[in-house]
C-alpha cells in the first residue's frame, strides 16, 4: 500500500467534506483554460494542480521522465513511461500537497500559477484511445438480458461462465463528459412489420459501466497472465455505453452490436489510479464451474466502488434511477485482460476496456433502462410527474462513482451527457 493512501493525510488545499478528490485520490486528467493549452493535471478538492507548471519549477526533478510529456495533447506519453514513474509522481504530488510541506504551500507566486479552479478549466480527453473493447461481465445484467430476449430457464448462454464475453467497439466516437450526443438514426424493424424502416432511434438507453485504461503495451503474440495484468492497468474511469436498443435488436445477429453502439460513448475525465483504489479491494464472486487454468487468479481482484445514475430532464428535476456497485462483476479486470491476450492479441498504451453494464441483484441496482423499465413494461416515475421507459431528447444522464472507507472518499467525478434531437 502506498504511503499516499494513508487516511490520516491532510492537504493545505481545502477539500470540502464529500469531495471526490481528497489528497488520497490524486487522479490524472488533461485540461485547458482560456489562458493555457492542454496539459496534465491532478484533481485536489475543487482545484487542479497543473503538472506542467509543477515540473517546470523543478519540483519533479527527482523522478526520471521527460517532463514535456506533461504538456502533450494526451496522457499516453506520461502513463507509457511506466508505473514506476506514475506512482512516484503521485507520491511526490501527495508530499507537495501535504499540510506539513511548505515547498508549494508557502510559495505564493508558484501556487497561484499551479492551482487552477476546476470551474475555470475545460476537461479534455485524458488519453487518445487506440483500441476499445466492451466486455459483458455482469452476471446479473447478462441474466436479465437473457430472460428478456431468450429463455428464462437458460438465461446465460453456455459460454458465459467459461470466458469473459466481449467485442471490439469503436474508439473514435468515445467523448469526454459534458459532450452532447445526438439521438442516432438507423434501421429498425418492428416484430410485426414486413420490412425495416429508417428514422431516429426510439429506444435510446444508457449502460452504466466502468473502464480501465492500459499504461503498458505488448507485442503481437505475447499474452498477459492474470498475475501480471494489474501491472498493465493504469487506472479507471466511469463509462456510459449509450445504446440504441431498437437498432441493436435488428442489426446484432449474427456478429453483435454495430451502429447501435458506435454513435457515441462517454467517459469521465479523471483517471483514478489503481494505486488510489488499493484500499478498496474485495473478493471476486464465487466462480462456478471452475474456470480454465489461464483464467485462475489469486488475491482480491474486485473493487468496492459505489455507482449511481441520475436522469436530469430539461426542467432540472433529477431522479436517481440506479444504485449499483463495481464489486458485483463476475469476471475481474485481470481475467478480462488475460483472456483478451491469451491468443496473442497485442494491447497498446491508452486502450480502454469497459466492463459491460454493471447490474446488481435488485431492480434498483440495474445498470440500463432496458432492465430498469423491463423493456418498457415498467416505466419509472420521474420527480416532475413524467415517466421514462428510455431516454428522451434533452435528458441528461449523469453517472457518479466513489469508494469510501475510514473517512476517505475516492471519487471519479461525473460522467455526464445530454441527448439532443436527431440531426
Ligand atoms: Mn456495453
């Protein structure tokens, strides 16, 4: 466990109770302001610590890496320098922000340059994402979908408990939180229609997911074992895998989702490091039947991360529609990465691997409107008197996630997106 995780640590930067970003978190992101181009930053309370400024002042001189990597368009170069570097930078930042450390605290000129109010900054995509994979690793979600669309008696397909099912998604249309998404258009076909028709999606949905970002690459032909996997995982973000259910239903046979998914996916801007999540490890649920040897693992590989989804209609009367937890995942990230590379598939720095919709055991913990409204059969009542089966134009979907223990809250900030009418 890193010294930067000590629950006793306090920062000289004010961190309000309930903040996602205490000194024990220190997630990495990319930002810009009206005065400055893109640069790397670390969130602390309501501020961003500008890493380029901190490096320029010589405060990171003890750590060997190219300081220019902190003012490139994305974090790929920085996180690609390896965990030895990124962990050392996080620990050094922890020292610099510590209440007892005067280096930055008592240097008013530098402090004014290095600390930027989050409200004055625009967050940017933290990484350029070369490849994106979406898994399907929540047993509750896969079971719910199986019950709805196939056979309640055999809801899980025969392969599901033997391998982490996944597919390759579209990296180019992943956007940062706050980016509006237009309702997609496409082909749909009603069950009783003779032919498909074309028009705006009518069953637009969110999928509550988390994703990990890799910080280390492999060569084609190499595999990563479950024991090595976490060395490749830099950190995690919240992920909304927007889904057009009517388009999906018509197009997905036999190769899986295509245009129902690739019109846009949203990530939260701060990458919370695995280092910061260390205190929140929990056991993976029991896997029965026994998995093949390359999927076996040792230790606590799941993480206890509370998750929630809120729908905010145009009039602002929001409603929390789901409260779930990342700990429910049947397949853990180490197994996902081991499976992904067991055939020799290479991974790249900045790749994004999403969990699949994270549903818990009860209807209030389901991670999509498809499940929450049970295909539209059980609409939910909004606080403004309207109801929702799926997402309407001008609705904003906000996802939040955090871990909490010993009075320390490690949060992910927001993953938010507003739906605009079809173009
Ligand atoms: Mn998904």
